[in-house]
C-alpha cells in the first residue's frame, strides 16, 4: 500500500505524462502501445524501472487489451478504450499500477 505522498506524486506524474505526451494514441494497437509506452516511460524516467507494453491479439472492437509489465514483474492487463479521455486513462493507470511492488517510494514527481 502506498502512503499518501507517494500516491499523490504517482497520480500527478501519470496525469502530467498523459496530458503532455507528444504522441497521439490513434486507433490501431501499434499506435496505442507506442502511446502508452511513451506515457509510462515519462512517468518512470530516472527510477530504473523498465516498461514493456504489448497489445494482445483480440477481435476488432472499441477496446484493446494491453499488457503492461514493469521490469519484467507482475504483468498487468489494461483494457484501453479507444478515444478515452486523459483523466480516465490516468485514473485507469493509477489503479492498475498503484499496488505494484516496484512503485512504492520510487516516483519522482
């Protein structure tokens, strides 16, 4: 469980990275994974945490399943909804990753 300061810093870092990302998400799995990788690389810059983002093959729909792995540990599944708002994405990423053991105390905001 994260303490309040770490949780606030992590949430802020995610929100800033999502809003300021230089890439657009697009509608194709490849552009979505590139976008999510850029967002998470920004969040985890200078932490030593390696980010791997991989789309999972799935039938064409409004959602894309994406596997996010931090430093090869505990992969997490994100159902990325095409066209989701920045606020929604940052909240989804926060709740998806906030209990990951590599996160606690390592997010420079």
